[in-house]
């Protein structure tokens, strides 16, 4: 029951999609600070490569960049084949890469709809599917492998913004998580989702003109999320401490969903 055993993740191997910035970078950093070897992926090669170098130097653990677009089957195959060539098992898969699209209801475009669904839902499913052989090799009954899907409180609450496909995609992520968990638990792969509230990132920043203060004001705890908040939850789920938590969607939102009433999501 000692903390260093209960929450130990040292020596494990993880992939964090969308790990070059924002929430993905926060989760990658939390793993790296605790001795996990972390692969990060994103579409833009230079920022992803630079981030891997920066994080490796900062945390003294190996961070490797594999740029790929997980919104396309071609990109998913490129990424997953590269991981398979380098590793014979994968302990943690963090399906974090995601996109949003906001448009007035009368103008909402098919392009935006498809882009978000292809990445947030289809990409998540097929990335997981292609990595199942490595996740199966890593998982035992005592030490299961872990998949964390990043959803959103917009998939639970009614969003304030006109981001129809985003909220629908994130509700799909939460249900897909439960469905995958029910199948994969028998194979020692535990699947859960995290539904973040507001965290500082390019995605949220562009929705609020990079002024997070109104969101902080509305929050029951008067702030937005930090690396400790999301990283701590990811470590809990991936460590021994999380082995009896399966198929859940856990909010990480400073109480916005539970304590604020409706229509306060991001
Ligand atoms: N920030 C929040 O407040 C918040 C709240 C709830 C949920 N979330 C969820 O958290 C996740 C991360 O969001 P974020 O806010 O950290 O966003 P972000 O700052 O925009 O970062 C997104 C990351 O995903 C990568 N990415 C985007 N499209 C990709 C694609 N097609 N293939 C591969 N990588 C791709 C980006 O790099 P490239 O651009 O180089 O590809 C970047 O590394 C998303 O699933 C989002 O829905 C965020």
C-alpha cells in the first residue's frame, strides 16, 4: 500500500497521440517525470520532434517523436507500424489527439463534421485496433495494459459553443470506451476515458481568444486545469491503483459538471 508501489509506472512504455502540446504534452510530461518511455505523435513533424528533445532533456527519460496524422488510416498505419518495429509490447496507449470545429448551425459544414469525427472517433478506434497485438503482449491479469481515451465534458453537458460535431464525437468517445472496455477486459487491457474540463491549450485558447479568465471565474475552484490535475489522473489509471477502475469516464474539470448546474461546459 506504499505510494511508490501503488502508483509506480517506472519502466513502462507509452504512446501519447497529440503529445506535442496541450493536454497530450502534460500527460507525456507526467509519465516522463516518473520513468516511463514515451512516444509522442502529432501531424507537424518539427514541433513534435522538438518537443520530444525538450521533454527528454527536462525529465531525463526517453521521449521519442513519431509524426503521423491519426485522422487518416494511412497515418494510423504509419504510426502503429513504426511502434511495432521498435517495441514488442505497449503498456499504455493514450488516445489524446483531437480536434474541434465551431460553426453556426445553418452553415455547419460537412468538411468540419468529417474532420472531427474522423480524428476524434474513427482515429481513436483504429489506432487502438492496430495496437492491440502490443497491448495484449504487455497485459497480464496482475499487471494489465491500459488505454485512456480523452473525451470531454462537452460529451456530457450541453456546450455553450456551437461545436455540434465536437460534443457528439466526445459522447461517442465515452460510449466507445465502455464498449471497448467490456470486450478487452478479458484480454487484460483496461480501457477508461478522461473527460477534461478547461485546460490551457491551443484548442481551448482559440475558442476564448486566449483569455482564460472568464473560464477561471466560472469555475467552482476559480482556475483551469494543470499538468498535475490531468497527469495525476492518468498516472492513477495506468498504475496498480487504477486496476479496478474499468470502462469509466472520469471528469477532470474542477467540479464544473458536478457542482455548477448545466450549460457551463467548454
Ligand atoms: N484543452 C481543453 O480544455 C480540453 C477540454 C476537453 C477535452 N480536450 C481534449 O483533449 C485533447 C487534446 O486537446 P488540447 O486542448 O490539448 O488540443 P491542442 O493544444 O490543439 O493539441 C492537440 C494535439 O493533437 C495533435 N493533433 C491534432 N490533430 C491531429 C491529427 N489529425 N493527427 C495527429 N495529431 C493531431 C496536435 O498536433 P498537430 O497540430 O501537429 O497535429 C497537438 O499535438 C483533445 O482530444 C481535446 O478534445 C481538451
